[in-house]
């Protein structure tokens, strides 16, 4: 099989994953079912899906988009390789014969050991030495595709005539005036975070968001919404405390303290932190004791469930969902794409 045939086989496999696309793309008014003289439209199905299974709907649409994006990247790469071959007066296979060897890296013992360590539990007790030949053969089999991807990436970086218009799925999250916010209202990128002050992954994400705020400055606006999980007994009251602090213009200060002291979020701790941050102690204490913001916390919870939030942290970047404490590079890819779409 030629290198092109090998790669297009991978493309065909990916295309199978997006075969549900036409069904999801049917217009809202399309009639997809009937019961007697009662018609069921695609909009009816999508509304029911959103109301009854919002979390899985969000994940499925995101998976579909990411798969389509990978396929689009492959298709664009194939076009670029074909174009480069034609420009040099070569066939596709002749170009690869010239360019791939230097990009095909040898398999190292370190790579073999790493793959073995990551999958040791599935090797049935066989040692690293016993598995080495099979692991080496597996990694060597991947090298032609990796070399081809490297070539495609270089050609893409050098091209100035590529436009990608594949629209990602977006969730319209309502932002209210009382939501804690950081950054200019006119920022081209809005990050809405559903979070839990007792969640360790939320703390990890907070560090990532601080890095992004420093990097992108006024291009970012961060909105915080509460999603205290029932498995975290201090999280709900901590959420109320954050809103009490927000009333005094001290939300982000208390936000940082609570994430920094996740093992001490009892009511007495929260009141202590308010005093340390220079808040009006009596006002804060009365606010927290009264449970005045419990309804707002519950409203965030209900709204989050309606958007498909089922775990923390869940983030929407201009409506594009990011689940879990994703690394900064994941956010940068989305933010850069959004800035490019905004003409920045």
C-alpha cells in the first residue's frame, strides 16, 4: 500500500465516526416522525434531547465537531501535499519518498518504556523486556503517519491561503448583572466558568485561568457561576460567601483565598477570611448567616444543569464547552481561534 493509501485509510476510518452528521444537520422544521396527524419535527427532538439529556447532548456534539475538525485538517493536508508535489513536478508518492525519511524518527528505548508503563496493566504480567519487540513494532508502524503529519504541518504553516469555516457547537449561557466578572464587558472572548470551591480540579483550573488572563489581557472576560457539588459539604456555603463578598467588591479576593484553603471552608473560616480581606465584618456575617444568596446559587445550579453541566469545572469559551481542568494549551487554541474569527 502506498503512503497515500495508508493515510486515506485513516481518513476513511474517521469519516465513519461522523456518519451521523447529516442527521444532526437536518433543518429544525424537518418532519422526522408522525403519530396520526401529529407531526414531530427535528426541533421537537432537539428540544426534548436538551431538556432530558443536556450533558450527553453537549458531549456528543462536541465530539462530533472535534472529529470533523480532525478530518478537515487531514483533507486540507492532503490538498497541500498534492499541491506541493505538482509544484515540484512530482507525483504524490514521489514527494513522500523524498520528504518522509528525514521526518521519520527512530523509536527509542525511552518511548518503549513510557508506553509500557502507561499500559502495563493490559500486558498480562509480561515484563518490559518481553514486550519490547511488540511495542517497537507498534511504534514503528505509526512513524509513517507521524512523518506525514509533520510534513502537512510544515506546508500548512507556510501557506497563506487557507480558510477554515467549520462552526463549533456553542451553548448560549445567560450572564446576569450580579454574576461575578473580571475583564472588560466588550472583550471579544468571554469565558464562563461553572465551579465549586471545594473541587481540586477547579483549583487547578484557576491557576490556568490566571495564566490566560495575564497572556490575553483585555481580550478576555471571565464570568464565574456557582456549581457546588453535593459531594462537597462546604461548597454551597462557600458559594454563598463568594456572593456576599461580591456585594462588597471583594469576590475575586475571597475566591483566591477559598481556593487556596480548600481544607478550611467552614462558616467560621469564611468569616475569618472576610475580616482578613478588610470587608465590613458585620455586613458579611449577616449576609452569610441569612442565606440571602442561597437562591442565586441554586439558580446557577439549575441553569448549569440545563446547559449540560454535570461536573466541575465546566467552562464555556464564547459558548464552546471545555470539560474538566484542561491544560492552558487547550484554551489557547480555542481563544486564538475565537480572536481570529473576531478579526483580532
